[in-house]
């Protein structure tokens, strides 16, 4: 529920609506720079998001703790919530397999 309420508008089923080339599937997360395929790396991203190559901050266009002033929903998200969201992202491929990050053919 937390993932769906906080991230689901853009990441339903592990896709990224604003950039369908970059999903939340394990392969995409592992190829990001820095890698985003661990709880701590995802929590770091949710606090201070960067481009896929890690070179630029995207906090102004991606909800995050850093940009809570422009994304009010993020104001009430705690560190515990961030860890739960990260865990959900990493667990879903084990539950729904190829559907996670598989795109609109599944959702």
C-alpha cells in the first residue's frame, strides 16, 4: 500500500511511466550508476534522486525527501517508510516475476 500510495502513480507494476526504458526490475536497478539494487541504495535514491548515470540531481522532477517542499506527500514519509518502499521494490520480482517492470502487457 505504501509503495502504491507514494510511487504507484508513475511506477505501477515496476515500470517508469515517464521513461519506459528504465524500470524498477532487478537488471535496470543493477545497471544504474550508482547501482540501485540494494535497500540502502534505493533509500539513498529516495532521499536524493539522480539521473540513471548518477551525474545530475533530479530532485525537482522526482518526488524525494530532498524535494518534500514541492512534493507534499513526501513530507510525512519516514526513514522506516523509505526502507519499506525499497524492500517492496526488491521483493516484487520474486513474487510476480517477469510482470515486475514488464510493462503494459501485464498491467
